C-alpha cells in the first residue's frame, strides 16, 4: 500500500543487510529515523482521518436508520457502494499520482473526501445515501497505494515492513479514537441547531480531513532531491541505498504488473483480510448494540477495545517481520488467529464480554497481518509498475469491502443475526492465510 525504485532488493538475501550502506551504521539509522519522524506522523494522521470518514457510517446508522427508515440491507448496500467508486478509480488515481507527484494528488484526495464525507449529513433517501457513498469512494481512491508507492521511493525493502506498520497504525487508531469520539458526538450533539447526532457526526469528523488536505501542500516533499530538510550527503545516501536494493526479478513495466500472478495473489489475500476487517469496522457497533448496550458513548468505548489490540500487534509483528526477514508466516499465522476469533464470536452473540474479547482477538490477528503482507509487493515491483500493481491489488481486495458490508446487512435482515456471514468470512480469512504460502519464500523473505 504505499510509492523511484520500489521493491528493490539486497544483493545478499541470506541476511538482507550485507551490501546495504545503511544496514549496520549508526549514521544510516539516524538518517532513517529523521525521515520517519518527518513523514510518518503526517501520513498516519491522514490514514486515521480517512478511515474515520470511511467507517463512521457504522456509528451513524445507530440513529440514521431510524430517522431515515432504512433497513439493514439499505445500510449495507450504501456502505458497500463506497468500494465500487474506490475500485473503479483506484488504478487511474494512482497512475496520476505517479505523474503529478504525491504532494499535489494526496492533497486533492484528502480535500475531496473530507468535503464529501461532510456532505453525508445531507442524505435523506436511499438514493442520496447511495450517491454520496459512491462519490466518497471515488474521492478517496488512490490514497493507500499512493502512500505505499511514496514510501518505496524513500525506504529500502528491508525497512519497509516497520514503516508500513507505523503508517497503518492509522487504521486501528481510527477506531480507537474515532469510536468513542463518534459515540460522544452523537450523544451530546443530538438536536443541537436542529440537527440529529448522526448529522453532527459527519459534519465534525470531516474537518480534520479537509485541514490535512491543505497541510499536505506544505508538509509533503516533492522528491528526495527537492527536500529542504535533507543534506546533500543524506540525499546521496538515500539514492545509494535504493539502488543497492535492486533485484534481478523486479518488474518494471506497467503491462507486466497486470500479467504477474503474484500481484493478483496479493490482492486475493488482502481481500480475505478485508472481509474480516470491514465486517468488524462497519458492524461491530451494531453487534455490541444487539447485546443490549444502548448508549452511543458506551458503544464507542467498547468498540475501541478490539481496535486497540490491533495497534499492538501491528507494531510487534511489523518489527519482527523486518528483524527476521520473514514475511509469509507473519501473514499466515495472524490470519489463522483472527479467523478463530471471528468464528468463536458467533457462539457468544448475547454475551457482551465474550463478544468484545473475541472481536479483540479477531482484530489483532487480521490487522496484525497487514504490515508483512504489504511489504511483499516491494520485492518484485518497481516504478510505474509499482504504482499500478499496488492499485490493482488493492482494487481487487476492496471488492471484499463491498461484498462484506452488503452481505452482513442482508443476513441480519433475513436471520436477525450476523453469525452466518461472520462464519463465512472466518473461513475466507483462513484460506487467505494458507494462500500466502504459495508465494516463493526466497523472493518475499528479504
């Protein structure tokens, strides 16, 4: 998920460090620490804001469905239409980003998604709800793969899993912060100025995205060469590290990225992860509400707990994957644990404590697998192929977002429980974890 030279590899894969000029020097560590403090907090904030705006509809529905007389199926269909717009525009958006630069394009993405997220407060019918969710997906398309593409232009491969983990902290943090915040807004702002609590939710939570969009124009560097806070020696060091990271099996051409089976396999694996991730992100407030909890603030606080476990596992597994130069089992084993938590949660649907605990286990495993998974494409993609290949894999994966949100809503309307859908998603997560073992260890464990 992220962005010249992506996916370059060390010439001595036995350790992954020999021949890399930054691998064993204190000066190299200081340089990358300096870069990380400059770049990662801002990107993490952007992703946090993006995911809050993407999934806050899961909280809004606690009031919105009653006010607008929507069924669970209507909610799930509209929540899923976000992914249709996202998928259609993901590849074009990321190719444009590679041409015009991350600073301008990420600023555009953030401004438009913030405005459209705020506009969700105006929905009044299923049709208007569907339209604004679809357009929100169009606006946000390209941010995640664009950020990953950007990172691959700055960090050599053996550092990328940790960087990806730090960046993707924005995903679980969006719920750790956003869930209690959403519950508080809905409880405290209900009826203020003639607006419902869910309308205030969309209005207030759109503001950070808009502000970050403006800030991107001033914070993000256009390139290593044009970065004012790097010395000339540091710029040369980064260029040498990226060149030393090359590998003979890199895919450079755009067309070859589409033809490469490993790109499609990464998309398939991530798709199974997202089935579990989005079923939790969009439906956990509803699942907790159905155990008998009525207060939006209490639901928000309880929802934050499973996502907090994801913060811990992302950091630990991302760090350990880079330390050991191992990717596949850092994906497969957490996915197996996540699937077990998701499946067992269906046994305790009326037990609030067990629901929260098992969802915490599920989220820890599913989110914990992401950093190692998204360090893998950099082992075989570079240049424009990286931009398009990452976007292609994410587009495929996000089909799961549409499928999961719609299916859960339909199953709840039909059976008054989400259990059948969650069991199916747990099976898919297990199969996805096994699929990652088809990737050659010699290629990806670098």
